[in-house]
């Protein structure tokens, strides 16, 4: 390419936004170009030097084609990076949303369980409360608030009447047949929080011999009836005691025999020592 054509091509091609594309092409054509060894004051000057040297080894058309390819490749890379960034941001947003949702659900569950526990405790306290024998006014007001019981006024008589009505519903147990009682007992959780009146009714229907006024005894008796607890009869205990006594006597005899053998060994050892001393 002659000097005039080269200058004309330079003026037509000069545009600093294509600096990177032209540098890439020059590296491919002339990797040891002097341009890469020097530093220029501005990007525009750098581009001019790159382009001037590039026109020695590439045509105007080749440079323009390379710019299009480079731009397309660059756009693809940027689009890919943008897509990856978007995916990452969406993933982080989804994870954050899932975490916040889980935390919210856990908090709501904990609050719900705490509220339910408070209600259960209030019901249990109400069932155990003797409303006919000077019940504590402040405890009754607390139960009213917890169970959200509506009363006309805060007079003690009004509150007692309202709590009696609620308590009557709480301790109400519908009668069942023996088969129904067995079915209920099969799935019933038995502990000190279990409805006393329900356990009492089941014990009565199933004719279980137990003190019906003893909550703890009811729990134990129903567990025993259901098979959760296995008790041993007196005869079995007597047989076990006899077996244990026999084993104890055998062990005692063995110890006495071992003691005798040990004494004999000690005597023989003493005799041997005496003989050795005399010799």
C-alpha cells in the first residue's frame, strides 16, 4: 500500500473506539510490532500508531471486517456476562427470598406454638381451678384474656359464671362404647397433660381397677392396660427371688472354696521358704 493510500485509509479508519479490535489484529499480524513496546500519551495517539503500523500488513477491508467480528464477539461476551450476572442475581434473590420465607414461617410457627401452649396452660389451669372456693381473681382475669372469653363486666361473680360455663365444656366427655374406648386409648397420648376427664371416662368404660381421682395413677393404669408398661406378677417375682438366692449361695460356696485353696497355697509357700532357709 503506497503512502497516499495508507494515509487516506488511516483517516477513514481512525476511531478510538476500535482501538482494542485493531490492537488484537496487529498482534495477530505483527506480534513484535514496535507499537507494543512504546507508551503513548493518549488513547487517540496510541490508536493512530497501531492503525498506521497495521495498514502495513492488512487492508482497509480486512480491518473493517475484523472490527465487526471483534465487536460481535465482544457483544456476545458482554451478553454472556450480563446473563450470568442476571442469573446470579436471580439466584441470590431467590435464596434470599427463600431464607426470609423460611425465617418468617419459623417465626410464625414459634409464635403460634407459644400462643397455643399459653391457651393449653390456661385451659389446664381452669380445669384444675376450684371456682366455688375463693378462686384467685387475678388468675381468673388472666385466663379470661388468654382464652378470649367475652364477659359483660369484670365483676368477680360475672367472671366466675363465665369460667364455669367454659370449664363445663372443657371437661365434657361424650360417652363411648368399650370398643370405641379401646380405639381412643390406642392413639391417645398419655402423660400428665392428657385430659383427666377423658382418661377417667376411659378407665370407667374399660373397667380398669384404679383410683379415678388420681391423675398420675390414671396415666399409669391406662399405659399398663394398653401394654406400654409390663408389670410382673407376685409369683413371678417369688420365682425370680428364689433363683437369685440360689445363684447367691453358689457364688458364696465358690468364694469359700477359693479362700481355702488360697490358704493352702500360702502354707505351701511358707514351708518352701523355711526349707530354703535351712539349706
